[in-house]
């Protein structure tokens, strides 16, 4: 069997042609494809505004800046995520406070967060960054109620969950990144994600003021202001209004992202079918802990399960050309964050999860014979 990764991009001839068209056009960057991609993505998730950027980490950094995180500001997030979810706070000099996860959903535990907030005077914390881990959406309606009680903002890290949704209190589907509950949401277009532009990211919001500030921060803090030509300036006039960054995406990348977006729903349905096959195969097996059935609204960026003797299985699978992955080493145990006092035992649910977790191959191009090989190889190891 050829190598089977845990995730992989799916590039079609239509994707290739969309990029070629841009290469033959007048604009390779800062052209019309950027606005086209932003508009299409807003329609896809159901938000008012989208801002495309160079990658998901840039999206997180700009979001933190737009919400004015200051040195010493305390922000709550999960330890079971990629480090960027926390690092964006540190980029601004803020303090990251990790909260434990729910051991069944692997998501930020709202009850743990509530206890953290209740244990300190109001104003101690500035915001919350929940993560739609593996594609499983956080119930942001509940987090919004809690955030409003304590005057907090929310950044939804939806990098794993384009197309995902949770069912709100009125029975309405609330799509990840729709802006109804989070102040800002961020997405990633890395090759293993649902939609890829090679590298890239997106910020979504319903807040017009935040939208305009993000656009400014994305491009050096510079804005063109042609209306100031009345002061003896011409149409060339621009101003640097604050210290920003070059976090722009190219039209080449935007064209690929647009092409991928057109079949995002089809890819999501394939992921759900793959997850259903795993669920059926692993049902009743004592050596595995699952999230109990295919979850409505789950975007299945990852198919994460917990195994007994995870390290032994991981090595056995690699020996069989199956490259499962571990998502993630708890961020609070990274050497960088240990310097702030974080240690083993601080977040037992997250640490126990890490000791057992493994992400199995799941991506639209995964063939049935490959998935069967993965399932049979795992059974072979435990039998």
C-alpha cells in the first residue's frame, strides 16, 4: 500500500486552470480575485464581512490587534489546539490562561471557563478564544451569554470547521464564522484543510468597524484616501494611520481558494461518509474511545479517537505506511508556556486526552480500499 497521510489536498484540473488564468491576467496580487474570494466566502458562511489574509496565524494576529489586546491582558483559550491560537495573544503582550477541555467533545469546557471567570473580579479577563477542534463546532451561543455577563469579546478559531455548524437554542443552524455570536472568526486554507489556497486565511465578522480596521492592519496600516485631493493631493494620496503588516494574499492564491470553495460542500459530505464508515467499524471495540456517532454539524477536518497503547499503535501504523497524526500536544506544556508556570497536572482532561489521541486518515481523495486497509490494520494490531 502506498503511503496514506492523515490529510491531503485535492487539486483538480479546474483548480489548475483558475490559477493559470490569473497568471495570464494583469494582476498577480492586490487584484479583483481578492474581493471576489472575500464576497464568496461571506456568502458561504453567512457573515457580512470577510478579510482574506496570508495564513491562519496572520488572521489570528490581526484579530488580536483589532480587539486591542494590551500587555498583561488575560485571554482564555484551550490547550488542545495548534499553538497559534494562543500565540496571537502573546504577540500583543497579553497573558494566555488555558482552560481544560470537555473529555467527551475535546472542546473548551464552558463550565471550567465559568469557574475561572467567577473566581476573579469582573474585568480580570478580556476575551475568550474557543476552537472548533477537529471540525466540531463550539456552541458559541452559550459562550456569548457567558462572555456578555463578564464583558468579554470572542474570537472563534474556526480553522478546522468551514461548513460546520451547531444547532442554536431556537433550533436554527448557526454556521461557523457567521458572526452572530463571535466578534471575529478565523479560518485557515493550509493544504490539509477543507479549502486550500496553498497558504492563506480568512477573518469573518458582522462588525463594520472591526472590518475596516482589519483591512487597514492587513496592509501596513496604510489607506488610500482619494477624497483628500481637495487639500492639493491627487488620487495617488495615501496615509499610514497605524503600524500594520503585510499580511496580504495574492490573486494566484485567491483564485485557487475560489475554485476550491465551489466544491467545499461536496468535500464535506465525503468527509462525513468516511467518518460514518470509521464509526461503524469501531463500534463496540474496547480498545477505542470515540465521540459517539457522526455528529450533526461536525466538519470532520480530523477524525480523532483515543486508543489504548497509542504510541505502540502509532508506530505500528507507520510501519504499514499509514501516517496517522497526534493533534495536539497540549500547548500549556510547550517549553515556551512552561516559563509562565504551566506544568503537568494543571489541566488533567487535556493531558489525558493527549496521552491517548490519534487522528486517522480523512480527506476527500481517500479511497475506500485505503480506509479499509487502515481499519483492518488497527484491528490486526489489537488482535
